[in-house]
C-alpha cells in the first residue's frame, strides 16, 4: 500500500528546532520558532489561564460530546471581543463565530467554505505571507496569487502597489489580510491605510479574509481589531480566522475560531450549517478544554482584566526589545540601518540578510533562524542580545 510514498522534507521551521536542540553551544539562540518567550527564555502559562483552569477543574461535571459548534460561551465571547459587543453584525444576526482547533483549522475551514460557496474563487495573499497560507489554501483546492506588500530594500509597506493590485480584484475573488502584526514582515497598514483598503474592498466587492493571530500584540486588544471592524462595517461579507494560541499563550491547546459575516441572518445560519458539515467530515468536533478556559476568563471581569494586563505585558516587552535591539545595533558601529526594527510590530521582522549570512550566524555563532532571515524578536533577552549584535556585525562585515 505505501510503496509509492516518498518522504517529504520537514517544514524548515522544524529542522531549525532539531538543529537548535542538537547544538551544544551554551550561547545558542533560537530566533526561528514563532512562540512568545519571556526574559528567562520560557513560554509560561498565563496567570489568568491557571486561575481559570482551577475553576474549570472544580466545576466541570462531564466530558461528553459538546457538538460541532464547541463551547457556546467561547463562540459568543470571541465574536464580541473581535467585532465589538454592540456591533451591527451581531445586532443584525449576521455574524457566526465557530470554534476551531487553532487558527490553522480556522483558515482551512475558511478555504473550504469559500470553495463550497464559489468553487471558482481564487485567493490573493500578501507577498510574502505566512508560509502555511501557501500550503493550506491550495490544499483545499484554491488557486493562490499574491499582491505586493513588503519592500525588501525599504523594509516598509508597498502600499501604492498593494492598492493597485487590489483595485483589480472583483466579486468572486478572496483577499487574505493579516489583521495585525504581519507574519513574516512585522509591517502593517496604519489605521488610515486600513480605511482605504476597507473602502476598496466595499467598492470592488471582493471577499476580505482576515487572519487574526496576534490581536493585542500590535497596539492593543481592541485597537488590533480595527481592520476587522472596518471590513465588517463596510462590506456585506467577511471571514475572520482567529487564533488564541499566542494571545492566551495556549499554543498546544489548539484554540481558534472562524467568524463568518454574511448579508443577512438566514445566509449566516446557512453558512454555519455548511461549516458544521465540512468539519464533521474532518475533525468532527473541536476540542473543549482550551475554549472552556477562555470562556471562563472572558465571562469574568476580573480574569478579563488580568488577561488584558498579561497581554499588554507581552506586547510591551516585545516593543521594548525592538527598541533596545535597534539602539544596540546602531551603537555597535554596524553601518547598515536597522532602525526599522522599532517601527515594526509583533514578534517578527526580516533582518534583510542573505541565506549565506544566516548560515554563518548558525555555523559560527549558534544563532538559528530561517534562511529568509525572519527573526522572532521575543527570543531576545538581556543575556543574549549583545552576543547577537556582535555576531550580526561579524557576518555583515
Ligand atoms: C499568521 C498566522 N496565522 C495563523 C497561525 C495559526 O496559529 P495556530 O494554528 O497555532 O492557532 C499562525 C501561527 O503561527 C500565524 O503566524
């Protein structure tokens, strides 16, 4: 049966983990893997999650099936968090938020839902985009194209060229946006630019699909929903694939949601039924533990405030690291300008190094990252940043 199977090379990020684990240099740094880290290099469980888990343990009475929509309270709280409790799409019954196993499954379900609604639909994504986007939309049978986004020479947004491409999209096209904290570039449209993009979506009639994996890591939990809320206000239809992996630091619990906005309450009910039909044929039902914990947090004023505080803490630490890193590089005598690091947001930025320079960082200094030179800024701390800046100077000279 399996003679024809050929081994597939692992995702580059998995080989980085393997290389890093095998590296015996005590000064080694992993800048590749996309998880938040604290000053000690760990990825701790948030205090609000620990509190909510205690409550869940004390109160849960069954592990029976929940049904395809998962934890109802989680779905409702996530919808309000992302779209705003008083928003029109909730008042009008046009929004359905359905729990999925992580943001990845939300994206995959989104792709299958679009295919079910319009089999000929094609998807446009930013150039570059998260590598898994390039795999999972085609895996659902969608043809993919790209629109200009990140300027390698300028380390900034190619806004005019992006608009030029979006102006050519039309009804039947789906366009994928990173709602905040673009992965891999760290470059996002500013609020004024998001308004222009949302107006264009309404004018051209394409379907916005927003990947919201880092809400709260750019400017704040509410501020980072701006793109979603603008699309919801201006466009009749919208899909949001959200992830709780980073924002609640619940990576392995696999918590996410797909939110669907359609033209009216009947169409939304139909869309939800299609989602349940699609997921029944793959994972059947989403897992309950993580969403139950988040439901407890978001139903409690005290735990929600604690979560917001912890989320702010993660964002502030990343921004502080960005600033310190840019300052240390500038002070080190390195000629190249890395000031862009402090103007970008979220965990990721491109250093703008060649693959050869990235390999030198790994082979000579045990600093591991992907060959595109995307780094996870959250991997820095007080004890490894100077070592990194010194190594960077050496590979640049
Ligand atoms: C841009 C983006 N979207 C979606 C995801 C999916 O996250 P998960 O499936 O772990 O919730 C990630 C995770 O790295 C991401 O970076």
